[in-house]
C-alpha cells in the first residue's frame, strides 16, 4: 500500500529471511576510501521505518521490487488553475520534459530524475512540468539563496502562482499553489501530519544532496503522488546515489554537455620558496597533509599577485567581462579583493553567511569572489563569462558550468577559464585531471609557464582555432601583414611567447605567411624540443617542419612522462597507493566538510528550536508566575477583607454588647429611680403606717423597724412587692391596698 510516508509492506507477507534481506538492502553504508583512524567504524543509516506490523520503504524501491500497490492512501493532489507557464522553451528542453511526463504516467515509476549540466535550464524545465501537471507543488532546496532564485523564476515563468514557504518557524502554506521548503527544516523538525495536505507533486533541487543520513529523513517523512529530482551530478562519490534514487526514481533523462567553445589557460606555477612548496605530512600516518598545503598555497603572496595581475589586465583589455574567482579559502579571497582594489578593480564577496542584500550587491560587481562550496551547486548569476580557479581542485564541472549559462548565440564574450596549476606534490595530478575534463568537453586548452600570465594571448580567438597548431613568432619583421581575413592568434603548448598576426585561410594544415623574413616554429617544449627554421615562401616545407616539430613535442612529452614514470617506479608501491588514496580522501573530505556544514546548520536549527521551546516554556512559566502573583495579591486582599470583616463583626458584637450594656444600665437607672421613688413612697407609707399603728394599735418601735427593713429589702432585690414578708399581722396598709 502507498501511504503518505512511503510504500508499506505487511511483515506477515514476508519470511523472516526476506525481511532481514530487505532491511539489509535498505541500510545505507557510505563508501570510505581511507580514514585517518582505520579502526573507526563506518556509520550506516536506514532508509526505512517499521512498526510491529508493517515496514515502510522508499516508494520507488517498493514499486520496483513489489510492483504496483493494491491500494493507496496518498491524498490526491489539488488541482490549481493558477499554474500557467508563460515562458518559452529551447528545442533541447522538450526532450527531458517528455521523458519525465512519460515516467510520471507509468504506475511503476510515478516520477524520476532529470540530470542536466549547469546552464541547461533545469529550473525552467521543472516549472514547465509544474504548469503541465497543474497541481499543488512542494519544492525542496538545501541552500537559502536557492529559495530566492526559485522565487524569482516562479515569478518570471508562473506569475499567477501563490508562493508559500516552510522554513524553521515560518509556515506559510494556506491557499498556496507552490510551497518552497528547506530540506534542513523538513529533516530536523516535526511538523503537523496534514501540513502538506493537497500537495501532489514534489520537486527536489540538487537531489544528490539528500543522499546523506540527515537529509534523507525528509524523504522518509513525506511521500507524494509524483516526484521529480534535479541534478547535474547524480553519482555520489560515497556510493550513496541509491539513497535518494530509491525515493525519487531512476534517471529518466541524462543530458549531454553542450559543445561550448571555451578557451582555457593552464598556468603552470612553481616557486621554490619553502613557504609555498613545502611538502606537509601527517606524521601519525605518514601521508600528505592536503589541507595544510592548500593553506600554504592560498596564503603565498607572489602566487596571489599573479592572479591579481592577470584579472586586472584581462578587464583592462575587455572591460565588459564578468569574472568569477573561486577558492577554498576565504582568507585568499580577501587578499585578492585587496589586491584588485589597489588596481582599481571593484569586487564583491559571494559565499555562505552573507545577507541577501550583500549577495545582490556583489552581483553588480565586475568580479565575484566566491568559495567552491557555495558556487558548486545552484549559483545562478547572470552574465558570468570568465572563471579563475584560484586554489587547487579536482572536480570542477559545476564550477565551469557557472560561466556557460547563456546561449552561445547570445554571448558577448567567449567563455574563458584561467586555471592556476601548482606543480608539486599531488596538485600536479589534480591539474592533469582538470585538463582531462577540459579536453573531454572539447575546450581549447593552452598552457603557460612564464612568471606572469599573458592573458591577451588567448582572448578573442575565433571558435574554429585548432588547439594543436603551434605558437608562431616572427622575428625582425617590420612589415604589417596585409591580410584580408581576420588576424588570428595561435598557441598549443607549454611556453608563453609573443603572439603573431597571420593570415589564415586554412588553419587545418597550411599556414601562409605574408612576411618575407624567416620564422621560428616553437614546439613549446623548451630545451628538449628542436627549433626548426623555415622560409616563409616554402609553405609545403613549412608544413612538414611543423609536423616534425609536433612529433618532437610529442616525443619530448613522452620522454618527460617516461622520466616521471621512472621516478615513480623508484618509490614504494605503498607510497603510490597512499598518493592515490590521499586525493580521494581530499575529495571525500570536501564533501564531508560540506555535509558537516549542512548537518551543523540542521543541528543549529534543531538547537534553536529547543531554545525557542525553552524560551516559550520560560515565558509560560513567567506568565504563570505573574498570574499566580496576581492571584496571590487577590487572595491577600480577600484575606484582608475577610479579616477586616471579621474584625468589623467583632466590633459590631462589642458595640452591640456595649449598646446592650448601655441599655441595661439605662434600664437599671430607670429601675433605680423607680426603686428610689418607691422607697420614698414606702418610707412615707411606712412612716404613716407606723404612726398609725403606733397611734392606733400602739405597736412598738420594733415593728416599725421591721417594716422599714422590709421596704429596703424589696428595693434591693427588685422583687415584686407581693413577695415581701412581714410579721404576721404587721403588713403595711399601703401594701395591703396594692394587693
């Protein structure tokens, strides 16, 4: 079954042996030519995922091994009417489009890879395919400046498209027709499962870059109906081509390098200064220390001055040229920029870490100073026609492609490459590999051994010049050639001599000289070669001597090679193996360094995400603490209010008690007054009774006193008068009346 994460296989349908073999085949083990620590284990990584029930494998691998699936849960791509392609295509761009569409319609492929050299329009081809499929598309790139370039091309060729972006915390996908994404973000971050719902077409630019452990995770997470890989160099040197082919499909179209007319000068540079040509060795393993020797080369001032002089003279003769200088060391680029500024040449830096505004400003300069790593893939600066290889490098295909992006018929200048060849240690072999690449692509190659590069010798040479014609120099001729055809300069070889203007009607064999003085045919091999004098009027004999000179040059070259082989034969066979391995390690180290940079970037993004999450948690905690503080303040206020209310209640109770006491006291005072009044009444009554009784009954003084005490007792006890007790027969009359 096809799912949004790949091709799912039920484990129960596989035997234990078949499952083990499947996992083994989908476990990637990068090829290691040589490592400094031979005991270090080779790191492998899987390109499959499994659960207790299923194993999910790359889509194309599953289609090829198990066939068309019985079902699919991949959401169909949403159709978009705003993906109309408005550009025009070159005739050679139609074939890769047709080849891809045929593969996309095949249920056993559903896509594939288009491999085209730099400058052949991979981006335009991909946008045309997007327009033909007319479904929402995801474009994945590995460098930030590629996001800018794709955005510009989409605006140019599909102007109605709504463009989105997924990078880090930026998630802009709602209602977008084409979404661009960073492979670092897709690999390292976990987005919502339905983030790319409705995407039906995946385009992976520079797809060979996703053949690493980190970047391949992006292809394991997201699977779409159709996929397209774009690359100029599909084959990875670490053997990890299959890591991305299993996801995207095989190469459905392999373009051929255009037969561009390109002129190359290989300047053979050497200096016996120990600071430049010292053989650096890694003592622990006894092998060449390539990195340190490249540092020495790039820092050597006389060599840098040769480059500065050549570029300044080149631009002085042809100010309309746009030069790209490439190096592996930023310090060398800074030195060259300073040297060019001293000669009045304005140059700009073009490498990773610079802001988009700085890169845009550099593109306006006549000279761009860039690193090989940054220019190797995806760099698209219009108008470049001159390349200077300022530091040693073996693989230069991508670099050369940067000056071949314009159509041959639209070029103002013939593309020109200045290659500084360092003639010691392993660097001479690297230069030989570059020369092989030049010849394989039919570039016009010349070499020079002088202290300074005479670039004027190699400029404005018509495309038909044969690189096998020797350098011709006229001695003592004061008469200007009276030729009707355009003067041409000739050169093939190793010496840098003064140019000569000749009339050439047939440069394949016969050269007619119009000066009457004898000429010197220089075979370009220095003291080993033979100088042959000929008369200019004897054209046929001149041709013979030219052929002889060529043979002498070939013999000298063979003799020189034999001498080199003899010297190499004296060395131990193990040293020769180490020399070959060292170059491979250097190349592998370059890729490892770039992969490390990308991994560091991805790790940094992941770390940034962790920091962001931590910051968010801290913010939430701070917010919670602030809220808790508010709650605490509110609770304190409530407690204070409650305490105040409780205290007020106490005060109220106390006030009530005081009021009651006051009321009681007031009532007691009333009672006291009443008692006093009653006492007076009782006293009067008692007195009257006493007098009456004394008078009437003759009661003695004792009865009177008892009556008086009874009245006082009644007042103090506040008891009813009826409760008073009197001696029998002696109750006051008033009381008797009251009763």
